[in-house]
């Protein structure tokens, strides 16, 4: 399969020249085999290009401008569709070519196949030997690892919250015990204070009674002396 790029070597439009250089430079960077066909110096190339661009892909005036890209006789597209494919990493699909192993487009196709089938595909060659399993892209493996780390972190956070909750409950229970103990001690202290007060009162009353008896005895002795 040969990629044909129809160009205008003597175009006076700076925009067209830039688009042509962009297409050619990108194909060379990808090492894609292609052939340049000049429509400025070759009328046959000009007519063939105009006749083979699909009607629904032609501009309003009906004259397609270069660059136009074909795969043999099959129309691929113009610069705008080529640019979109380049941005989407699907240039090989745009050109109708299989993407080389290890390219971004091949990795993208592998991911799409995994999502569609739900598992890794195993390919069998003509001899009947199994090819190696399609390797999961590094980005996808890193994504799975990141999700596992997030789950582990979430579990650790939940355990830490549960532990904090238990410590709060223990602290509340200790505070309640202390308050209850304080309440129990308060009546006992009051009872002891009342008992001490009663003892003091009783002691004072007893002392006063003894003092009264002494005074009566002194008075009797004085009266006896006076009588003598």
C-alpha cells in the first residue's frame, strides 16, 4: 500500500504551504512510506485528485485544495481530518495502515480491545503457536496501583477515625466516673462535718454543765462560812 500526498509545489498561499509541510514532516517522522504528487506541474495529477475526492468532502466551490491524502485509490482525507487524527493519536487508522507495535496508537487499540472483551486477547499464528499475551500498558498498571493506594489510605483513615472515637468514649467514661466519685464523696464529707459539729456542741454543753456545778459548790461553801 502506497500513501499518496497531492501537493502544489508552486502554490502562492502561505497557509497551503504550511499545511503541506506539516503533513510531509509528520509522515517522515513516523517513517511512513509515501509518494508526493505535484498538481501544479502535472495536469493529470490535478485531474485525478479532483475526480477521486468524494463529493461530500469537496468544498462549496467543488475544487479541493492540497494537501489531499490517499491510500492507493482510497481517499483518506484533507489536512483538517489529518490534523484531527494526529491530535487523537490515530494517524495510522486515518491512513488505513496497521499501527506498529509499541506506538501510542497500538497501545490505544490494545486498551480498546481489553475494554471490549473484558480480558487480554491471545492471538494464534498460522503454525498454531500462541503469541505472547498483550502486555498491559504502564499507564494502566500505574492507574490500578494508584487506585489500590487510595483504597488502602481510605481504610487507614477509617481505622484512625474509629480509634479516635474509642478514645473519646473512654475519656467521656473516665470523666463520668470522676464526677460520680466526687458526688459520692461529697455527702460523706458533709456527714463527717455534721458529726464533728455535734461532738463540739456536746463538748461545750458538758463543759458548761461542769462549770455550773463548780459555781454551786463555791456558793454553798461561802454560805457555810458566813453562817459560822
